[in-house]
C-alpha cells in the first residue's frame, strides 16, 4: 500500500499533467495554458472505442480519451483515483477500469464524457483487469477474492451486482488478463515460471513466456497476444462443452464486496 500511495503523491506533487494535455500530430506544449504538454509515457494501457472514434488510455494515475486521429485529450478521472487499464463498453458510452484508492484495486465505471463515476466493487481483495462482455451486461475480471492465495477469473453482472466464479485456477496457479472470445474466456495462467494462454479449457501457447495481459480476438478467428517480447497470433481449435461452460456460467454467487451468497 505504501508503494501505491507514494507513487500517487509523487505524480500529484510533480504536477505533470493538469487540465488538458495535448497528444497526437501537432501537439504543442505551449498551446495548453498552465499545463504541461505530454507526447509519450511508459507502461500505458490503451483501448480503442468500438466505433473507432476514440482511444482511452491511462497516464499519470488518470484515465484519458483522445480522438483516434490525435488532438486534445480529455481527462476523465482525478489524481486520487489512481486509475489504470481502461476498457470500452460495446456501445462506446462507458469505460470500466481498475483503481487503487484505498490500498486495493477495485472496478469503476465512468461515462465517456467524464460523468457518472461509479465504484462497482469493494472489499479487502483486489479486483482488476476488467473487460466488458460483448453484450455489455457483465464484466470479467481477475481477483484474489476467493481467499485461497491466488487469482481467479470472475464475472460481475451489471444489472444485479452479483459476482460469479467463472474460472478457478489450479492449485499453485493464478489467472490474469481475462477477455471474451466466441470460444470461451481467454486468460493467462501463471504457475511458478510457466505462463500459458488459455481459451476455455484449451492451452493455445507452448514453451513461451506469455505476458499477463488480456488477449484480443481478431475478425479472422485468431487471438492476438504478447509473448517472448513480441506480439503473436494464435488460432485456437474449436472447443467443447467444458470450455463454453467456463465462460461464465455460475458456479459460486457472491456480492461485489467478496461475501458469498446462496
């Protein structure tokens, strides 16, 4: 917790970005009064809107959006939210992200115009790496809320707030980077020094150092992932019933705070 707090305070004290920084072609720091122009950063997570008009990204503890063609970026969250990993809803009206305001990561949503900031989860557990389902009705995420010492994949129903266990990691392993595909949930399974990309119940990587980031489904039916320091494509085989069931059919129901319910 101290590390997160110190990082947040460092960025706030530095005043690196305030108001509307400029990004993209023709960005000029002098055009933003009382602001610092920013043209690049490190460890940035970016997400393109489904309508192809906007890019959301995290920078200096905040979520921003900028036109896909470049221009003035709009800041959607404040200094204290410590927000990262934005993901668009299918209708491009809402963003979900993880935020570390109280020492744990929790899921939040905000409208694309910066209104309606809403916290979705709360508990002494982490809730992170959110991804909207294709129908926009639920969110998949990674969490240690099972209190078993590792991370599993869960889904949150936005209408009811109910949480279900989608995939439980094997003993000694943790699951990260969930994403929805037509063949089931994709995620990265890490056990010791071994990291594998899994779709449903099928391992689609072999002897590679798969990074713990969510894979993307391509129109041609392949997965785009990162491994061994490169961007790679994978073509999963058609999966069976077990894989489809792992995509979020309830196995355990619980509340957003982490408590189980019947």
